[in-house]
């Protein structure tokens, strides 16, 4: 964690042993624990909180890891207020149990107290290729390996973790949380082939011909949307390139710059806070939505406030003032929604007399992403829909026998835990498919 973020009080807190026991003692030990019912990845807070309460810390770590291969990452990033903690609130407590804090405590305890490694299962249930080492691919691979399937993951990047590795800023998710979880995959004997992009014509079908019994596609969303008004200028960047550079390039320095982030969602907030950390003088998020409508989570909005990110709500970009190859000012107008509650750009109506202009040194576009338009290269007859997401049935099977898919490339962009859950379910379907062959 760096200097600017170290003092932010809304960051998820690290619990020591005494804090963890005290917090677990607030738990009502509900029968049929509601917190355990809706986790897409099958994490069981009711069970691991009980184990912490009775000081079985390693048991708690084991419970989490056995259900959720990326338990540490989820402890840092899960939107708990919409999932397990939401159901906990309904139990009459004045505030929900700090489930993510307890999960992190247990995972950290497991790491520092040498929780026994997963044992490689020496089964012989075929061979599966997984394309993409993000949360969906990693969880699918882990479940398959636990069932005795030999798994090879093809990952285009030099590291595994998907968005968790290249995108989520370190002040929210430290590198060692990712390393801790990835070790589980190594212990299970999963092979990851890095710098291996699957993109030549019909490569998934070739993998099947090469002896893989099934293929799981989990390539996430890779093409950021861009506004034509801003496209091609030297000081305009999309959030994928920006966040990736912020994590890897030593020279990305925004000292004394006026940064404008276009967008009002969680990704825009991560982008804006990262710009603050890189030394920006002023960071403004330009959002179509009103303050109460911003799609970012409350926790993220609180971090943005503490980092002095300015939000210009109900505002739409209409033009760019350009000098040579870079944008010097943006021009915008305030808007109102034609149909209230429909937050689509086409539904935004400019309000006359509210035009404004803002000086810009650096602009990041964070207005969403879609799957790769080159998805057909992976499998030419793969059925897609809408913005290019892959169509699957309830078993995560695509229209091509033997090819399965899950995660963001199927659901259009959700959460880490959702991608994990889909990877797990797909693994069960893949095992049934192989057994039926
Ligand atoms: C900035 C940001 C912050 C976020 N914060 C949170 C958060 O706090 N909490 C949360 O729950 N969710 C968060 N999300 C959403 C979450 O990260 C995603 O829903 C999740 O990562 C999706 O997992 P996935 O495995 O489907 O895809 P990804 O994580 O995108 O992984 C896909 C992988 O496939 C690889 N790949 C792509 N194409 C190919 C190819 N042709 N060949 C080989 N490999 C390929 C990619 O390199 C990548 O490693 C955030 C998203 C962003 C962008
Ligand atoms: S719902 Fe809340 S109080 Fe009930 S078992 Fe889960 S964490 Fe404990």
C-alpha cells in the first residue's frame, strides 16, 4: 500500500487473532446460515466463522480454500454488501458480521501457518484445455484437477489472475493475495502456459483434434468502448491500457496533471483513484449518472471521496478542443434523463444553458468493455449474441460439442466471485461430458 492510500479509513481492515475471535463472537450462528446460501462460488461463511469462533483457524482456512480456490482474492474484492453480508443484515444485528475481514484473516492464517498443500489427484479423467487464466478459468481448472482431469491453461499474458492481476489496483488487492491463491493451482498440478494467445483460426477446434477432451473458454472482456470524439489523441487512453501500465510501467507519472476520467462505474473509480496515486493534481470523473445513481459500489465511492476525486455528475462530453495531436480542453453539457431510471446515453437530454469546459492534461475512458471481436478466430462457428458474449446453455456448453465457456465473456461482465462460480459449475459439466464420451 502506498503513502496516499495508507491513511484511507474505509479500506477493508486487517483483523488480528483477538479481533477475529471477537468479531466471530458477534455471529448468531444462524441455523441454515443465510450468509452461506447465495455465494456464487459456494463459500460457506456460516461454517468458517464458527470455526474461527472455536479457534480452529486452520480449519477455517481449509473450508474457504476447498470451496473457493481464490478465497484470498475474494476476501479483498467481493461486493459482500450485495451477497453474504446483505443476508446477514437481515438477522437483526446492528451491523453485519465482517465476513470479508474474517475470510481474509483465515486465509492469511493458513498461509503463515503452512496450511497443508492440495494434493495432486492422480486420476485419469481425460485432458482439458482452458483458454484464459482469469478467475473463471482458474476455478474451472482447479475443479477439474480435483476430479482427476489433466488441465492445461493457455494464457495470453505473462501472469495469471486476469483482471485481478492487471487491473485491480494494489491499494485494493495486494500482489501477495494473488500469489497466495495461485499456489493452490500449482499444488493441484495445473499447467499454465503463459504468453500463449489462442487466436489463430479455429484454434479451439484444433485443440479438440489434438487430443483434448474438452475446451473451456474464459477470455473475459478485452475491447474497451471508446468515444469517437476522443479517439486517437496522444493524451487519451482507455482504462485497460491505463490500469495495466499503472501496475507495470515505472514511468507512468501524472505529477501535477489535470486528469479527466470518463465514466461513473466501479472501474472509473479504480481508474480515478489510481490517477491520484500517480500524482495527479486534480482528478475529475465525468459521469452521465447523478450522484445517487452512480453505478460504483458504496465502498468504492467512499474511497474516491477520501482520495479527493471530484465527480461531475449528470454530465456529457460533447466536444474536444485539440492542439496538434492532443486534447487540451473538453466541452460538455449537463443532462437530464428523458425516461427517469433509464441510464442509457441515448436517453440523456442536454439541459440548455449548462454547457461547460474543462482543461485536460490526460484523459482516461472507462465506459465499459466488450468481448474480443476476434472471438471467431477461437472457434469460427461459435454462437454469440448482443455485444459479442458467448451463448451457453445451463451447463455452460456452447453450440459446439466439447467447447464450454464461462465468466465475463458469457455474462457480459459481473464479479470475480460470479466468474469463479461459473468456472466451477462448468467444470462439473465438463466432467459429465467426458464421462459420457
Ligand atoms: C478495473 C476493474 C476492477 C474490478 N474490481 C472488481 C472487484 O473489486 N470485485 C469483483 O468482484 N469484480 C471486480 N471486477 C470484475 C472482475 O474482475 C471480472 O468480473 C472477472 O475478472 C472476470 O473473470 P474472467 O475470468 O471471466 O475474465 P478475466 O479476469 O478478464 O480473465 C480473462 C483472461 O483471459 C486471457 N485471455 C484473453 N484472451 C485470450 C486468448 N485469446 N488466449 C489466451 N488468453 C486470453 C486474459 O489475458 C485474462 O487473463 C473488476 C473489473 C475491472 C476491469
Ligand atoms: S448470517 Fe450473519 S449472523 Fe448468521 S451465521 Fe451468517 S454471519 Fe453469522
